[in-house]
């Protein structure tokens, strides 16, 4: 019999316990839970996220000129704002938040359209998921707006750039 078996089991338990301590949406038994933020102070919080919609130069020009469906960037901007406000309806354990601001910026770049979202709140928990959701939905909306021009358009690099506020302070990619 292998004498390392029991040691491996103990090591795995320690690893799982360490992971469970970091994964705040799991209770001590590993069940999903909404984090209790009742005792946290309300602070000003902000998150910035980005993504890129990859497309051909011809499709970038179509976006610049306006597609057959209209101003694709303005439709994507409204979709991003709506998505930020609806994040708790999409991500099961997110808290509903009194979002105070959502901004969406577009940059036409060589490979497509770069989208940056910024979400602000004064609250007990951050708005990282709201900023990420806004960026992703803006990108998906832009894809929907241009898919008649180019079928192979795609979304990449949905990621958080900055988060600030709360106990952990500022984090920057």
C-alpha cells in the first residue's frame, strides 16, 4: 500500500480549505451563497473594464459610416448601460446596486473596436461585474449590428482593468 495516500488526502483538504477561504461565494461546505455585506461600510467604488471586437478594415469603415441597422456604437452604448444595471439578473450571486454612473467609450483600432466601460457606485460592494458585463454586452451588441457585413466578427479580451474603493483599495491590471 502506498504510504503517500493519506498525506495526499490531507494535502488536498488543506488546498480545498485555502481555496474556499478565497472564494467568498462558497460557504464552509462548498455551497453557493450570496456574500453578506450588511456590516461593510458604503464607500465610493469604481471599476473599469474593456474588450475588443475583432473585425476587418472594411467592417471598421462600415461602423464609422453607420451600418444598415444604424449607428452601431450608439446602440452598443445603450446596451452596455442597460447591461450594467441588469447584472444581478444575469450573474446569480451579484448584489443589486444603486449604480451612480456608467460610461462607455469606443476606439476604432487597427484590429476592430476597443470598448472601455466605467461603472461607479457608492455602496457596500464593488462594481467589477457590472463593468465587465457592460463591456461584454456592448461587444455582443456591436457584433449583432455588423454581422450582416462580416460573419466572422468576434469578441476577445473581456477583462477588468481597474477597481477602486472598499477594503481592498485600488487594483490595476
